[in-house]
């Protein structure tokens, strides 16, 4: 179950809908991040937070813009492919993304419960917004702003698990279709 703890730091998304998931590292504790995001003076927030123990907290509703990744500095090739532009200027990615903060410090290992919760959250978001769960729709904060902490190792593991779950879903769907097909053939043979 996702607990909602509101942050005052959000704005309108306008007519844009979530198209991208941006993964972040908290660089602190879950409790400290929640308290920081609850303060208006912090001027930062994220839609979701995933704790080491697997708890998930939502602080900004999906239909609002959280303030998690607005400044674009030396974006990666992965980010350049999906960042929107208006003329020569980038559009603030907060307007069309959902931010997920993961409790960790640079170099720390994520717990299995945390990784499982994150993968399930990403899958839920993908399903809700009919978003492909691939590298064109899931990026890290460092992809947008180069000086942010490196989380490539974690990112690769998240992508591996999410895509494995997607393949399993497709395999199950194929098996279900084959079972239905066999039932239809059996029924037709009885006629």
C-alpha cells in the first residue's frame, strides 16, 4: 500500500501527462527526505519515495508536477532522445515526468525489498499511463543533469528486472492465447 504524505511543493502539469519516469537517489534517509519535501522553503519534491524496507510514499499526486528534475545540464544521450524542446529550449522535464526518490547514499547497495518495491511501482506507473518500460521512458536524474550522483549500476538492475517482468507477462499472455486456441479447436472438433 502506498502512503500519501503531501508536499506543498508542486504545480500544475497543464495539458501534459506523465511520459517519463526519472529515478533519483535521496542521499539521505527516508524520514529526512520526507521532512525536507514537506517544507515549502525546500522548493523540491518528488512524486514517490521508496525506502530501504520497501515502503512506498507518495508526496505529489501524479496529475501534478513535482519539482525534482527541472534544470537540464549536459544531458546524456539517453536523455537527449526523450527531452522535449520548444524551439531551441528544453521544456522543463518535470512537466511530463514522474519522479521516484530511492533511499540510498552514493555507493550503497539497495536492499532486495527496496528493489522489489521500485520494480512494482515502475510497472504500476507503466500500466497506468500505457508507458513503455524501456530506456526511452525510464531515466536517472544524472541523465538530465550530469553533476548528479551516478546510479547506473542500480539503473541497469532496475531495467533488467522491469524488462524481465514484461517478458514474463508477454510469455504468460502467449500461453493463455494458446490455451484458448486449443479450447476453441477442441470445441470445433466436437461439432
